[in-house]
């Protein structure tokens, strides 16, 4: 049986209840996310420093690259503003010389991922939340086994709750071939390798091949993307043929080393067995012109770096904030940032699902529509698909794609992974994708929303009571 995100959420909540942990984990007292610590105002100080294939660039080299970006038609003031903010908030380097390819939906992404796996020569590192034992999962499993037999070391991190519905025999077949499989934060406390915290999950989706190619985004390894697996939801859908709409990135260049560090850090923090010595950090040449930052967040940190960065970008937006997200349950700070941006004349537009695999999240998020619409935020619901993308485009120059939803679970409980790409060239690709989704979406007006049925209002009220755990 395949497990949807909704089923996994409900299973986690059920286990927490059975173990009597809701009270001990502070359920009653957790009414909001912690206030973000960093100063989100534009910093003053030295010019932005970039990192290249050989390490940090000098101030002169960084300035020259930024000037070239401006000559290629970038909005100089907006780009400079967002570069400075990125530099101030996140500790990971801002890396230049990368090639970024935008991948839309499962089939196209899987083709690219499998092609990279089949071309691997040294190692494959894969980290995923869901890995189903279906047609797509079997295809990936066989490709990984084939490479392991050819002498390419394969290392896999799979989330314990995310793979609850995947038979043990599926993973035994992988380990029997020599693949190193690490179960992230086992749901069974008897086999926990560190302090057991069931609610902390690895929601990242990351594939690194030979240390020089990385894939990341929102796409799990599941046949739901090809329509060949049933969608298990807590409510019936009118059309069982709906496909999933998602977004990933394929990256090459010096920034891949930053994603590799994050994978290896997770392996170490989970006390995985020693990895075979491989060339995890090959010499990486500049291969493109994109400036990229790798951002990983975990509940072990004082606050989510992705959350802080997004709040900063929204808080300093000058022209536009375009968000596309599958699971939208905003906290007070995010709500305030969106409304404040709209009040100062920024075009704030959200594309959210009209169909979902998560009943609770769907209705919890809809409970905020009226407040946002009154605040000048535009809301559209994507029709004809199951929206699973997690993307943002701000001022046309700041873009992010990753695994992070706009809900409390992503910001408080999950290990998440995003790439931030700075520059107008990639921003144009993101804008085209946003416009395409917008054309296939229905606008939600305040007048229409205030006429919604009482049953919907009651569902929203019930779902919002669970927002901290969603």
C-alpha cells in the first residue's frame, strides 16, 4: 500500500497520542513559532562576497561578477539588496559559476535523475522522505542496484515515517546488494540511535551523483507522479486521474559541494555506519553563470534558516512576491510579512491547491484566506492537478525551490532543503512557470469566500487546532 502525506501525518499524530507525548512535548503551550532572531533589515557593511570553484573570491572578483550580472539586464538595485540580505542571514556561502536546470513534474525529473544515476562512476548519495515500492520505486531500486554491482557505492537515507508503507523486503534487497541504507530517526524507539523524537522527520529530497550533479526539490520517489498508484486521502476526490504538479532543480557546479556537505552531515548526525571512502568532493569547475546558495534547516537549530531567509526576502520585497506551495498553514510572522508587503504596494500572489492529499493541512490553510484577502493578498487555487510544488519568486531576482512547505511542520519539526538562486535570468524561467500555473488556477475573491458553506468553516476551525503538528 502506498502512503500519502496525509496518511503519514495522521499516523504520526496517532503514535504521539498512543505514547502520551502530546502533553509532554508542550502541545498546549505551543501557539506560535518562535520569533526569528536575525535582524531582517538590510545590513550595512562590506560588499557581498561570492564563492567560486576555488573558494572565496576577492572583493574585486565578486564586484566584477555582480557588474557582469547587471550588464546582462539584471535589476541592479533589487539584486544588490537581496544579495546583501542573503549574505547577512545564512551561514552557507553564496556560490557562483553554477548551471541550474528547472525540472517540472515527476516524469521529466525521474528521467533526468535516472540518466544521472546510470552515468555514475564513483558514488551516489540519495536522501528522500518517501520511497514507495511501486513502479517508479522499483525502477529506481534496480538502477541503484545495477550501479552498486558495477562498483559505484550507493548510500541512501530514507525517512522512517515517510517509508512506513514500504515493505522491509524492498530495503533488504537494496542492502543485500551492498547499498548502505540508513533509516532516519526510526519510528520504533527500541532501535533509535539517538534521543527518540518521533516528530522530527527528514523531509529532504536530494540526489547527488559523483559529487558534481545534484537534484533537489519537492518530488518524492513514488508512482503517484505518473498516475499509476492510487492516492490515499481522507476524503474522496472527484477525479482519480489527477496528476501531481511538482518542481525540482538539477544543479552542476561548485555549489554541489555544499549539498554534499549537508548529506554527509545528516548521515553523521544519525550515527550511520562509516561510509566507504569515495571522491565525495571532486574538483568542481565553473560551469555556468548562476549564483546559488544551499540552505538546509533542521529542528536542532535555534530557528529555521529557510524560514528566516524567506521572511527576509518577503519583508524587503519591492515589486512582487509570488509563492506556489502545496501545504500552506502560515504562522503569525509569515502572515504579517505577506500582509505588510501587500500594504506597501507589492504584488503578493499565492498559488495554492484546490485538490490535496492532506485534508487537515488543506482546511487549516484555508482558514487564513479571509484575513489574507482583506490584507490585499491575492489567492489562486490550482485546478486539475495535485499541487505539490514549493517555490517562491520575489522581485524577479530571488528564487527558491526545495522541500519546504509553508507550514509549521516544515519550519519547526522537519529537516528541509532548499536552493536559493539569485539573478534575473533564472528568475525569468521561474516567472514563466508561475504564469503558466496561474493561468490554470482560479482566483479566490473575498466576496466569494465569505459566502462559503458553514461546513467548510467548521472544517477549517477543526483543522487549525492541529496547526502546530501539521
